[in-house]
């Protein structure tokens, strides 16, 4: 595995329970800005024996990437809800559950009032 791929996997592994991140945010944190598609590709190629919280990675809109109603879509929704993450119509509100939600709230007061 090359270093860039290892950084992507490390960024995914670092998403804490109860939080989500977009493919693009993971690429950015791995030092690969603009490589969101690479993140998606790598999630489909996780090395044998590596356990990642894959279900915490979403589209930039907060939408689950799998087709609605598919087995993978239902599994991702179930795993997210099990961590207390709100999923409505296949979408998670990133303003509340995204990795940077607390920072945005602290800086800009988002989600208050």
C-alpha cells in the first residue's frame, strides 16, 4: 500500500463515533485535496483484515452514496442510526454530525437559535 492510500485509510479510521465526513473532506485530511473519487475507490478496495468505519463516509451533500433501497444503503443507514446519527431520506445533516460541526458552531453560531 502506498503512503497516500495509507493516509486515506488513517483519515477514515479517525472519524469518531457519532460523526460523519464527506469523501472530499477525507481526501483533504489525507493531504489529497480534490481526490474525493480516490477515497470512494479505496473504500471499495480496503485491504483484507483492515476494519474501517466506512459507513461514516458520505457525499458532500450528506447523502448516502449507495442507491436508495439497496442492501448497502440499508446497512449504512442502520449503522449510522446505531451511533445516534440522524438519517432522513438517505441524508445526514452535516451541520450537526459532520466532523467540523462543533468548530462551525463555535465560530459562527450555526445551529443555534
